[in-house]
C-alpha cells in the first residue's frame, strides 16, 4: 500500500451504527484524531461535512470524535 492513496478509500461511505477501526493515515492530515485513539474501535453516529462522528470508549467515558473517512477501516 505504498504511493498515492486510492480514491475509493478517500470517498468511502459508512452507515449509522456501523463499527469501524481508527487508523491514522499519515499521508492525509485532514480530519486526524488525537494519536491516543489510534487502534481503537468505535461506532459511526452521524456525519458532519466530509467527516464522520465516531463514538468511542476512552477508559470509562464515551467520547465523540470527528474523523475523516481516510482514517477509518470497516470492521
């Protein structure tokens, strides 16, 4: 997976309540979440602009973060 990013990954769509993994793609800085959440699993709750709202569990708290689809992997 070296070189340019694929267009299909950049414009991938997710449905509400779909489970995803968070993985930072360093070639795109748009919509990057805090590195502490790298590798965590979450649930899609909605969409704001071109980014998705992802609900994750951080220790005992539920948190909502905005993530660009290039940094999401379907579970």
